[in-house]
C-alpha cells in the first residue's frame, strides 16, 4: 500500500496516509512515511527544544509541559524527551528484530528502549489526536505522559484533557495543520485561562494558509511570526499529481518553488506565536538562529 498508485487522494491533491494513522503500533506509519523521507518531526525536535529552553529559562526547575496537537503515536514526545533522532526511529521500526513482535510486545520493548534514553528533566508531553489506537500506543510505550483521542474541531475538550492542557508551556504541531483549524487551538487555549498563555509552534506546508489559525491565536494575545527565509522539507512528493498540485497552488499564491518544491519535496514554513512583549524582546529569527546555524538535527551531544 505504499506506491503512489495505491494511495488514496484527498480533495487537496495531497495523497492521504490515513490508513497508517491509527494502527495498533507505529511500525506501519514509519515504514510508509519513511519511504517518502518524512522529516519534519526531526526539524521540530531541534526547534522545539530550543523554544522550551528559552521559555523555561529563569523559571523553576520543573519539567516543561508540551501539548502535541496531532500527536499520532507520540513521535514528537519520543524526539523531545529522549536521546534519539528521527533516523533512529526509522531504523528501529523498520528493523528485522522488531518485525515479528505483537503490538503489546513492541510497547513493552519501547518502554524499555525509551526509558533507557530519557533526557534529564524531560518535558511532560500531553498528546491530542483523533486516532485512538495511536494515542493509546503512545501512552502504553511511555512516550506520552497524558493523551486524549479527541476531535477539538467538533467539540470541547474533556475535563481530563482540560486539566492537562491548563499547564502547557508550549503547543506544537508537525504534519497536522490542514487537519486542524483555529477552532482546535481556541479550545486548547481556553483551558489555559488564568495562567501564562503557552507559546504555539507549528510547521505548515507552504501552500497551506496559516492566517485563519494566527488570527484565532491573536484572540488570546499571541502574535505570530514566521521564520521567513527558512523553509523545512516535509517529505518527497509521492507522485506527479501531488507535485503538480503543489506547484499550481504555490503559483496562485505567487510563491517561487525554485530549489524547494521544484526539487520534488513539500516544504513547510515555521510559525511561532507568543505574547507581544516577548516577540519584541527577541524576534523568532534571533531566538532560533543558534539552532538554524547548527544545521542538521543532532542529539548525540545531548545538550539541546
Ligand atoms: C501526518 S500525521 C502527523 C503525525 C505527527 N505529528 C508527525 O509529525 O509524525 C497527521 C495526524 O493528524 C491527526 N489528525 C487528523 N485530524 C485531526 C484532528 N481533527 N484533531 C487531532 N488530530 C488529527 C491524524 O490522526 C494524524 O495522526
């Protein structure tokens, strides 16, 4: 089910990978997305870590609280909380050694694998996704500290989710903008009333308009900046139809695909939303310059 012909097309012209979003464990997800070099979560790892460091700097030593929206199997949690890279995860979930394990056996093996690679003062990660099997796996493997299979496009969060989200320092999204709108963010930020408003960090494909979300966030006092001049490869186009669709959308928006989508990859913009005074104090470029200069994701020194 992984070649371009057998994958289902959504109305947007983007191939749907929905068949691997809610499996009982993440092997199918990684083995399918890996074929198309899905890599945005690796960029998320280095940018989100830097944001957390800044956000927590000068505050108490308690672990930061991250809400991962569209968390899937807990991929961002794996990358934020542990000394692992996205390549490690592709290797692990594609390995012959794990191929024959049941999902329950894999969850036990994963709990051990991640447990032995946990970073000091790792963040607490709360996951939200509509895919209940995926969220359940993230919890069983110890990746997510709390998780909810809820669709906040359609309704308010449960009391349990509300409580977890109320402590958020940072909300993150990789690969999820397009599925969720300002409605989901509004419902999440409502949970934080009376506490410092969390920052919101999201990657969105270049042809997806983020204005509806940034305008919803502005209702909570958050000012959105995009990291202009930098784009991030999301994944390879599955086929020519995807490529043509993306190029047509970009042309309609007056965006030049040269050296980016023209090379065969979806590219995403990065958006960060914070209270105005923090934006004025240090714009997003300045804030993220050290990680952008450092280049490729690396966890080997364990210092980020
Ligand atoms: C491309 S995956 C991204 C997963 C993960 N963040 C990553 O980067 O690997 C998109 C995810 O969005 C989830 N999703 C779709 N609609 C959603 C909604 N309304 N609310 C929350 N999650 C949703 C899907 O179930 C899927 O797990």
